[in-house]
C-alpha cells in the first residue's frame, strides 16, 4: 500500500504537497488523508515530480482541516 505524509498545504488554492513522487503516484490517483487512523479527507493527484506530488483537496470529502504530517494512503 502506498503511504506517505502531507508536507505542505495551500488552503487558498485548496491543494497539498505530499512526500511521494512518480515512482509510486500518477496523475489522477485519489489518496486518503488520515489522522489517528481516521479518514479525514480525500485528495486527487494533479502534478507529480520525482520526489513530491501536488494534490487537489476534494471538498466533498473533507471532514476537518488537513495539517502538515497527516498521513496519506492510496484508497
């Protein structure tokens, strides 16, 4: 299972940067954002680089604010 963490958040533009790159992620992948093993949001990968990726926060699937170091995992 793909696992990583949130390393940056841009609330104004509704996207996050995650610490996974093109070796494990592809554009269009949907990831779950977890805190204390609870799913708190979903994000969709829009840009992928070698070691990081940017993902748009899906507003219909956000239960609370995302914070740096929240865990991500493929759904």
